[in-house]
C-alpha cells in the first residue's frame, strides 16, 4: 500500500520533481544546463528549494565554523606586538587612532594607555607564525593554518557585529551564512539538516547568542539552522515520548500513510504525498541523529586528541567532536558558538580559561580531519566578530587590564578546504591598531568562503520583495592571496 | 536577431535531446500558461514594466546616482530622448524596433554590446524579447504604475447567475472563464464549517456546531453560522494574529541580553479593536497618531485608549547593550518605524531608499527622509539603560487598576501592579531631520521637512498639516491609491491563501501584478465607501460562492492552474503556527479560552534560553507556567525575540525581528517531530482519551466521536476500518504490557481521570494521536 503510494508520480508537482532531480542527480554538466532556467522568470517559486549545485568546481564541500563569541583579543593570541609592552602606559598616539569611533564604554576615557600582552609569544612551524603561550596546541599545527590578521568590520558593538559576520548585514532579518549554503548547495545527507548549530559557554565574561544568527531570514525555513542540544534530545522533539519505541512508531506511521492515502483520494492534493515523505524523514532522523550524537563510543585515541572534556555533553570540546561527526556525515555547515570572550576587564585571568576550553579540541579537529582525509574538503574557520583595543579599558595596571571592542583589525584563522596552509596573511601596524597591508573586510571574507564552496557570491541571489539579495549585499571582493 | 532565436532554440533542443530530465524541467518552468503566447495587445503595466524593472531599471531607472549612460527607461521622456553619446539615436523609437537602441542592444550578438551586460548575471528570455519588440511596434505606450493610480469601480462583469452570490464571484467567474476553468461544486457542509470556523476564529468547530449545521437545512444556515462566528470573541484574536506580525509585537526588547518588555496591553487593544469592529480608518489613525487626535468626548486630550493604540510604533526592538552609541540606535528606531510604515500601510519597500534613491520605485532618498521626519520627533533615547532598566522606555504610559475598571476594560490585567506600556509622543520643538548620506546616522546631508513620495500622492502641508496627524489624513484621502488596496489585499490573502497581488508586501514595480485587477479595485473602493468596515469586508468574502467552493484538486487544476491563481477551487492551507497549537488544545477540550493578558510560558525543551544567554537579565532563565496558563492560545505564547518559541518558528511564524506581512509555508520533518513528540500536542490526546474512556458507549462510537472532534467531519467507512484495526492491535499489545500503558498516559500536567482500563485508554490515546498527525488535521481544507 505504502509503496504504491510513493510510486504514484503522476500528480507530482513541479516543485517536488525539481527538488528531487536537482539534488539527486548531482552532475555538474547537468547543473550548468539547469541553472540558467533556475534564474529566469519563475525563480520565485524555484528559489524556494535548495539549488543543489555549485556554480563551479568547489574546493570545499563542507564548513565547520568555530565561532569565538564575544571577540577574543588578537593581541593575546596571534597578533604579536612587542611595541605595546615597551610603551605600556603611554597614550595611544592620536595619529594612530585617527577618526575611529569608540564605544560608549571607553568614549569618555581621558586617556588611552597602551598595554602589551600579558602572555608570551613564540614562533612556530615552517611559517614562523607567532602564537601566544596560551594556545600550545594550536601552535603545533600552525603549518596547517591560514592566519588572517587583517579582518575588519564597521560594527563596534556585539549585536550588530555578530549579525554582520553571520548574515552580511548589521541589522535586518537576513539569512545567515549557513542558510545561504543550505539554499545554494542543499544537503548531502537526506537524514540530517544541511545547517546545524552547536552552542557552548566558557568561563569568561559572555555575550548571549540569538536565533537571528542562524536564521533563514526570507529564505524558506528549511534552511534555518537546526540547534543541536546537549540534553537528551539532540534535536528538538526528536525523542519519542515514554512508552513509544521504534516498532510502535513504525506501526503508527504505516497507518498514517494509509489514512493519508485515503485523504489524498478525496483531496487530490500532491502536498499530501510531500507530507508523508516528511514523516518518513523524521523517522529516519530519529535513528540517524542519536547514533551520530552518541560520543560515548568514541575510541580512546580520539578522546585523547580532543581531551577528556569532549565526553562532557555541552562543552566546546564535545561540540567540536560532534561537529566533526556531523560534517563527516555530510552536514553542509556546522556552526559552533563558544561564549565568554568579552574581556573588558580582568583579561589576564579570564582569557586563559577561555583558551583552555578551545585550544586542544580546535587543534584536534584539524588533525582528526587530516587523518581521515577530510581536511581537503572541509573548511574550518576559527574567530570572533571583531578585535580588541590595544589600549586599556578601565583602570590600568600591568597585570590586570581589559580591552574594549576594536573593529579595524583582528585575527581569525582558516584551515583545510582550499585555503593556503601555513601562511600568515595581511599585516597590521606596530600598534596592532590599523591594517597596513591586505585588509580582509567581512564582505570579502564572505565572498571568499562562498568561492571556496563553489559559489559565486554575486550569483547566489534570492529575490525578496522586489530586490535580489546576496550574502555580500552590494560589496565583497575575493581574497586570492589565501586561496590555495 | 533571427540567428539568435535559432541559436537559442537549438540550444534548448540540444538540452532536450541530450538530457531527458532537462526537458521536463524546461517544460515545467515555461509551461506557466501566462507567458506562453504573445498577446495581441501588449500592455506596458502587465507585460513590459515587469521585465524592464527587473532587468533594466537598476542602471536605467529612478536612481540618478547609479544611472548608466544618462539613460532612464522608466519614463517615456527618458526612453524617447536622444542618446547622450549618439544624439542621432534613441533608446526607443515608437513603432520601429530596428531603430530602437534598446531592441538592438538586447538582441546584440556582440557580448560587449549585449544588454543586460553579461556580468550582471541577468538575462532576457526570447519570449521577453518578443514582447518588447511587439510593444515597440505597437507604439511603445507607457502607462503609470497601476498601484499609483487611484482605484475606480468598473462595471461588474456578467457571470453564471446560478453560481454568483455577490460581486466577488462575478469578477472571479469572468477570469475563470477566460482561462477555460469552471468553479468547483460548493464544499460539503463539514468542510465548509471547518474552513470558516478556522478562518474566522482560528479554532475548529465543536461536534455540537457540526451537528447543528448539518441538521439546519434552511437556506440561510451558512449565513447564520458566519454571523455567529463573526460575533465570537475569538474572531478578534484570529484577526489580531496577522496584525501582530505587521506590528512586530514581542515580549522582549530584542537585542543581545534581550530584557523583558510589557507591551501586551497594546496586544489586548488590537484584539479589542477587531472585536469591536473599529473601522480600518480608526484602527489606523489611532495607532499612528492616537496621541495627537482630539478625544471624541470633546475633552481635547486623547483618551487613554487612543494613547495605548500608539504602542504600534514602539514595538520595534530596543537595545540594552552597554557601550552602544546613543544616536546610532535612536536613528535605528526611527528607521524601523519608517520602514514599518511603508510596508504596513503602503506595501512599499521604503527601506530601499534609505541609503540611495530607490532602484525601482519612484521613492527618492529625500522622500525617505521626509517620511522619516514624521517618526523622528519622539523624545526617546537610543540606549535608555542596560538590561532590565526598564520594561517600557519613555515615552510611556502607566495602566492602573482604575483604568482597567473604567476605560480600558479589555485589558486582562492579572495583578494590582500598574503596567507600563511604551507609547508615542512628539517633542515640543520639531527636531530637524536630515538626509543621512549612505544611511549613516552621523552623516547629515540636506535638511528635509515632512513629506511623502509624490508619485503616490503629493503631500501638501496646507491640506494635511504637519506631523503624524497629517500622515493619517494623507493615508485616508480618497485619492490615496494604496491604503485601501493594500489592506483589502491582505485580508483577501487570509481567506484564499494568496493575495490578489501575490506579493503582500510589495505593490511597487518589482511586486507581482494583480491577478484580478478590477476585483481588487472594486473591493478597495467598496471598502472605503462603506466606511472601512472590516467585518463587512470579511463577511463579503466568506459569503461569496468563490470562498464556498470545494477544495478538491483535479488533474485539470494541476495542469492549468496549479497555484490556484484563478480560484476555480478553494485552496488547502496549513494553519498558522499559533493555530496549530490552538487546534490541538481546542479540539481535545483542554484549551483555556481566556482573552489577553501577560504572555505565557508553556512547556519548552530544557535549556533553550539558558544556553543562549549571557546570564544577565530577568529572561536569562525560562520559568515555565503551570495549570490553566499551559493551555492558552498560541498567540499568547511568550515571544523572547532572541530565542523565539521553537514550535512557532518550526511552523513558520515570524521571529518578530521586523515588520512582516507574509509568512512562508513550509512542510518539514521538524514539523512532523513536533506533531508526534511535543508534550503539548500529546497531552490533548491523553486527556481526550481519558474522557472518552469514561464515557458510556461502544469503542466504535468513541472512535467516531474522536474522529469528529479532531478532523471536524464524520469518518468514511474505509477510514474507520484503519482506525479500528490500529486501536485493536495497540490495545492488544498494551494489555500485555500494562507498564507501557502507564508510561504513555503519564504525560502533561493536566489533571488525570481515574481510569481502570489503562490499556484501552492508552490505545485510544495512540489512536487520537494518529488522527492529529493526519495531513488533513492541521489543514484548513
């Protein structure tokens, strides 16, 4: 009965047909034939589905974005500025500060005393990149990393800055990066969402996260990030309630299909069939997801790599390991957020705690992917929403200080998926305040990440209320210097 | 040009031959009958402007700053003028495509000459080129944009008098006939009752109502039901649900730490306004300018209710992030109000003119800031205080017990503490408004004064006055081409699942054209002439034969009109997120039907708020409500903007980040998971099963009753068979496993009935859940 139901393709709508063919065929040649049609007059309907095919050969198939929420200081991690230690306590020269607007937290300070890193730095690897003593594990893998020291943004507060780097606009309900990828490329795994989100919190001063950061915006809500939680239900409502087991759920679904088939005979609405399929996918997810999120069966060498914390659900380490598993299973975009990097004060005490949370597992992820032969096709990104000031916020003492938000220059790193390994890209001035060579604006970062995924940032558009929107809006230049 | 056509045709032929599948795709995408044939007479508004606007106006349109080659194609003067770089040539020569640069460029074989340029990623199809060619041949007649011309009632077309109930049907029938379609039969009574009950109140009909309606064979049986539902107190709730999206209503401030706000009395007012059937003119003016209007009682000062209504313009998000720049956010709030105004009342994308002149519509950046000026007079701060400094930043009003006893009886205030609500106020001295260059808050350009885009209707201060009061007069001016059309279209979409103009939020050049332009205009004029009477309009719609058709879809429908644009059947529509919840609570008999009051916090998976918070503020932890608050309607579920209620988002509700006038409708596995596993959904089945178990009667009678409660119709024998089998099988298994029966019934906080035969009750519960998961259940059919 059920099979017959699925075989009934006569009434299948254009939309369902397309979603099947476009995702299922996956052939590049066919893709280029289909794409022009997808972008013509009918696009409003068609644009609802994942387009399913890249614009050109991608370097990366999947992204794991290790977002460091709250903005870790570049001056204590990767952007080594000994001048700041030498000039500690002296005022930031006005010629360096220029016209930079300041947040309400330091705008009224009469002095801007420079302060150098409390932590030591050393050079590592063939690239000789400088890395802080706080990050010994990342230091070991610098030759896999593409460290970008010249990220910059316009936003000076968390909410707009986070919203900007995640959605391409400081305000407004735009789709986030992951949603664009889901829309542009679809899912590689029928049993898992294309865009998954994992949240964790560190011990430093934190800023909240909010669902706008993983929103589908005006795209279809199938492209919304699905939050995986560390509780007993990895995806909301995944777990059957007490008393329901696999068999009883199956019995119910079989009867449901029968009833729906009878309903279809009356209504003739093809949407009925689509609904039956959604229930079947939900059922498959109920098996696939818990198998995947169960970290208890991870072998010892993996636990050793990521650290014992990776067995504690909800920690950053556990999320990084889960991210690897999701990504390996074909999830297009796994977005992590680790809160606690907002060191306006007490930086020398708080930052090591945050570093301890993320250092080992972030580095382990790179090595793990490499060992599995997945690093080439997986793009890993590590970094926050802006940088921090080279001067002290609040009372200045040499061993306890804070740093305010700084948009003009900050550091992130990327690895794998088509970026150049073992390079440090871009330069900041001796004060670590301004970019002096090779700036990478948020829009450029987006354009480049999309390029690595085989998408032209100017072509992946969605027409909404009369206007074609892009992740990069009206800007964005590729950064060829970091592409392998 | 011929070669090009041949080439294109050959290209597609190649596709068809080489890849079978591509042929299907191509046929599918182009089959939309609308575009297949070239009409005898080409109409600028319907055939040409959509093409020019979408592919050409970005560089050759209203925005002077990005205009290429000094050529504009959105006005006849621009298109017929001599070209700047070749004064002998013209972009368009009426009657002569081969002399028209536009035509030569869009058909050019030289890729450096071709328009739109290759790098724009925009293309014209052969069909579009043919249309432009014929239009030029026929004289290239420009027309003003349809939505900016004042609507007029045209003659009501003739139609099959046996079918027609009111004028709506004449217009709809006429179009249907043009497309070779015939109306469906009238829906069966049960289907019709479920439909109209859900549409008017958001709630399914009770079995008692079903019985009553089935038995009533009088000719006005349906009208009686309609009148009953229109007077039902839940009518206001259903209507308000849509308006809360428009007004971006929420229970938190929306940025970062996202503290609590208490705007819910304003929400109670919206429900009240619909239930009291305030004319749209009053509904609109009180919300936009209630603080400035004279009190109808003659006292001069606005009433508290009028003041409360102005909360509409303060529902935008407000930051509490320490360290933000005050002016940056104050400007952000004014921007939100301006954009919301454009979208809510005019369905225009004002926001596109914030940084530069609008690329498609005649709204200049100066127009934008002239409109901005109306909303720029509020004595407010960008940052009033950090988290929990205020539940209602000034200007605000206090609502006391005394108010609720006398003037504001509709507010469901639960305790004696006063409630603060944000409202509108203007500064005593007019704040100068400047054009903000590139939209930057600190980049002041020229100063501007109150005004609105003249392309819609000139804003004459001597006629309308200054400030928001003038704005209201301008909106309600009979000459305003948009106000009535926009609202009528939105109400229409509530009942047909699609607007006459499909893009509910865009009546501009890039919006869709109306499917039934004369009907839209007729309704718009009628609505205004009859005193902006919302309930009358709603009744007009639900009484129509068009609305009453059956929703059965035939092969012919799928072939000729899959999207049901021409309304030869009723549309099947998945319920709104809020109403999915209402549906289960109400039909299972556990709904608390109280109206209004502070929003409630139902069951929610653990940790959602906690994991996303910085730990600051009163909303950092989710504290679930209990008892009757658990069973309130979906529209009262607490909306914390940064972590909106998960089931609402899963069913496509707005996150209330900004004004929304149109929700998408998706069908996803996550929705299936909610229906199967959300305790709120299961609990209803449990309680209903317990109650039915205690009732007298055979199991068949109980199953049938459950079916009627959940699906709002009697089951067919084939359906009964499936359900009977399922119940028998499950109860057999559960009898052998009493522990499992116990576990199944142990769900939700709703009081348990003392049941002896737990296996039967649990099996019945399983069967009811099966019914709730049927595709038909949460559909308006």
